[in-house]
């Protein structure tokens, strides 16, 4: 079933998909062109700045009318047409307009410098969402020629996943999760879609289409992570209690610390400092236990 059957194939249908799935809002950043535009604005402003300084110096030493007051009185400069020379005022007004484009005085989104800063802060699209866009553009609902312009290859294609534009950004990327949760979500959803299980799911009462919510998968991975967090310390103590020799006990401590580090990085997305702190504390507890039970038989 085509959820956007009433939309014309091409930009209208693609826009309808993005409206329903905001994670598909993937566009080019045009970083080089934005940077080039800023460089041009900067060069033009520098030139105008030098011309204004020269004109201010000329007017300040000119006894005609009120020209010598231009640098001290805005109203005299504003009425410079009375003196028959508005060159300094024209430069000031032109610089004012360019500064509106270049930097922030009013709405920040209207200025190139702030706009570029915001764009550079956008994240790259997730691999799964980018592949989903590539797949959708070649579905029967969109047809093989959904887009025929030069922008048709912006997102790449199913045949060559890496052929997309190098400066893509996602306006609403998925929330960053740990590697295990991301892997579980992507693989589960893919199997549901391509395994035909989607036909057994109920359509959304709001949009009228079958959808999927990765939050359910994230809850399951959270339970798995929580269970492992509880079991690893207990398992290490049990094994240490059962092991007889001291070398084997130290090897057990090393093995469980490596296991804990891997779990912290892969299942919890812990930072380096957190991994060091937690594994150090875990190792200390194990060493204390071994010291207190050194003579305990297996």
C-alpha cells in the first residue's frame, strides 16, 4: 500500500515522506559554497571599510557645509544631501546592509555567518536513514525516475551506497544510542520490513500507514544492559570463590575487567574516563575479595 498515493511522484511525494518521517530530512550542506559566500562578503566589507575611512578623512578636513561634523554628528551625516555630497552616507548605508547578511544584528537565521555556524553544527545522517532514503527513491511507488535533475544523485543509490554527496546533513538525526542498541534497532526493523512482518502490524490511526517505533527496541536493549550490569559483578565473585589458585584468580579478574570494559563501551556508550573509573573500582573490589578469601577452598 502506498501511503502517499495522492502525491505526485517526484518532489511532492518525497516531501510527503519527509513530513511523515523527519529523520529523512537529509540535505546537502553546501559547505564550500557557503564558505565562498562568506569570503566574498568579507572581501567586500573590507574594501568598503577602507573606502569609508578614506572618505571620513576627506570630509573631516573639508570646510564645505557641515562635512567636518559628519564624524561627530549623525544627523549632519544623515542630511549630507544638503551639502551636495552623500558619498560617506552611501558607504555607511551599504555597509549596514552587508553587515546584516554577514553577522547578527537582527534575526540570526538571516545572516550568512550565523547561518554557516548553525549548518556546521548539524550531524551527518545515520547510515540506516540514508539507506532508507536510497531505497525509497527506487521503490515501485516512486518509480526508477523519481527525480530526473542533477540533484537525483544527492542521496546515492541502492547499487552504490557510498555514491551520495559528501556533505549531507540531517536536520533531525536520531538520538544517539550505544552501539548495541543501534545495531539491534537497525537489524530488527530491517528484518520486520523485508521479512514481510509489517503486514501483520496495525496502521497508525493518525497517518493511516504502518510504521515502526525503535523506542520499543531501545527499551529491550536497556533491560538487557541492566541485567548484564547486575550479573557481571555477581558472576565474577562466584568464579573467584570457586577458583583455587592465585594465578587463576588474577586471570579471572583480568578477564572480567575486559568484559566489563567492552560492555561499558558497546552497551552503555560510556566515555573513556567513565570506563577507567568503573573498571578500576571493579578491579579494586575483586582484589579486596581475593585478599579476604585467600585461604578459602574451592
